[in-house]
C-alpha cells in the first residue's frame, strides 16, 4: 500500500485537508493523526510498523477480523460483474436479494423483510419514518412521538442524533427534532443509588410507562433502545429491564425498536441482541457486523406486522438511498455471513471465547480503581471508580478513561474510553491467548494510570 500512497507527509496532508468525525481538529492536528496501514486477524499495524491488538474491532464492526481474502475476492468478483445498480425502479441484483434472504433467516420468525441502507444512521432514519407511515396506514396518524433514552446512540444524521440521547450532540445543531423525547437509562452503577440492580432495572423500565401516560398512548409511535448501550460505555442493563420494556410496549401498543447496529451478528453470542434478551421488536436497525465493516452497508429488519401493512396498504414508501442494497457491499456482506456461519463464530462467542473473555475481563474488577468489569459475549464495559467500596465515581471522569486508554495504546492495545468507562469489543475470531494479552495490557494500563 505504501507504494500506492506515499507516507512521507501524509500526516501533514491530513492536517491540512481532512476533517475527522467526533474530533477536536485543532488538538488532533497538533498531536498528529495515526496512520493505520494494514490489519491481520485481531491486529492492526500503523505507519511506523507498530502492532496493536484491536480490542475494539475498528468501531465495533470487524467481527471476522482483518485481512480476510475471501471477502476481497467476493468483492472483486462482484465489482467486475456489476459494480452498481439501483434498487429503486423495479430492479435488484443477485447478492442484494440473496443477502435479504440470508439476513432475515437469522433474525427469527418475526422478521422476513429487510430495507437496505448504507449505514446504521440511515437505518434509524428509515424505521423512524416507516413507523409513522405504518401508524398512519392503520388509521392512527397521531401516533408519531418516539421515546428514546438518555445516553442512547443511534447515529449522526439529524434523526439518528435526535433519537440518540447524547447531550453533547444535541447541543450542536439544535437537536432533538420535534417528536422525540427521552427517558432514563438502565445505568445502575452510576444512577442506581440505594436500589438493587433488579429494583433499578424495573424502575427505569417503568419510566417508559409513565412517559406513555404523560404523552397519551394514542400519540406514541415507538420506543427505541440498544440491547446494550454501546457508545455510552457498554452499559449492561439489569436482568429485570428488558422483560419489563417488552411487556410495556405490548400492553400499550407501542412499537419496539432494538438498535442492533453493535449487538447484531454475534457480538453477544446470539445472532441478534433481541434474541439474547428474549424480546420481540417490530424493527431492528443493523449495520457494522453485517459486512464486518469491510464495506458500508446497513438495513432495517422489518417485522411481519409492519411489512404486511407496508406491502398491502401503503403503496409507495417514498424513502431510499442511492446505495440501498449496493451489489458490491451486499456481496461482501454475504461472504461475511458465510464465514460467520462456517466458522461458527456466534456459537464460539456463546459457548467458548465469550465465557473466557468474561473471566479475564471480569478479573480486572479486582483492581483498586475498578468498580465493576462486566461483559456479555465479546462486549465488555469497565467502570473506573474513585472508591469502589462506596461506589463513588471520579469527580471529573473525563481525563481518567483517556489516561488508561493512552497507556493501553502505548503498550499495543486499542481500547475505547468514554468518560470513566472503558469499552472493549474485540473481533469474534480472537484467540484465548489474545484475550490473555488484552487483559494483561489492560491491567498494565490501569496500574500505570495511578
Ligand atoms: N446505532 C448504534 C447502536 C451505533 O452504535 C451506531 C454507530 O456506532 C449507529 C447506530 C450509527 O451507525 P453508523 O455510524 O453506521 O451510521
């Protein structure tokens, strides 16, 4: 690659021309961009040849690991055969249609249809409109408001960022847009007070019922949440939370949306997060692990209840993207799913490596400044705490996590930090000895930070 793209002054060119997502550009330009050159398995290599264990799978997405030639071959074949065609005007391509069949076959009996998008954000925009179209078609056009959660993350488009509950995003661009309201998050460690996790899980789930009462059931279209909050810090809800949410949505005739952009495609040891928690959503936006990030593709799984109305009552649904069902992205996704199936990666996470990871990651809770270290499958969150006995958080959480992250990085491990929480989501192909290495460096980084 370095032959194709000379490296000598790439950082300077980047500073001069490239605006990065979610970045303080002045600071980034001063620090200098890291240039990632190549990847192999769970490792990435930067332009200085330094090797890192990628404990974050890129951005929660490289589920099958880096450097899979099978994907490159499938992409090249499709690229040569048909690089692009649209799905708007009565047309499709083979990989697109076969992918629709394959993905829905993994999502349980309630899902038989998918609407393709280019990203997770677009997937969230898509169900947001589809939900309102659905309610209008069944004679309840006033059912428009969507209830979401504080500190949820559903993308960066205007609707996605509005559905998300990140204050720092709402502050930029005057969000949320009308018709979206937020309730609390099931973050027991930070907000549970004297309640047990089980009591707290019920309490925050019942905020949904209270909000429906306040708004009037006849005005509420849907409730959206990630099965496990990712960007907020891998916040695993108490066991009581999801069953109560599922009950409330059914009892009050509110559509349930589980945002599976991170949890989908094996991360929790099931194909989808809603299967892990045993709930029955009406929509499930997906992306990331659908192609393991090799090419951009997303979609919304649409339950039969909605699809029947959309197909038989609505007529034109005036929505779509140039890259909806892009044939080359679909070919990459199909091959990715073939690999996940063939290598039994979902089962591997459930029965083997996820359990091993839980043991090793969980042991980090023994550290003096770790309040808890939890995981499901290969998605782990770790709470840094000033006093673990009293569950006291650091007064200023922001630099604490970054400090640990930077120490880990210096020692060759990529972890993400969000305030006072550390986040891990390694590729599903990670080996036992690589989990050991992750835990070893994470402990080293925790020790170095104090
Ligand atoms: N939903 C969730 C739960 C996510 O974590 C993300 C991205 O991290 C998105 C939606 C947005 O996906 P994308 O960045 O592909 O638009």
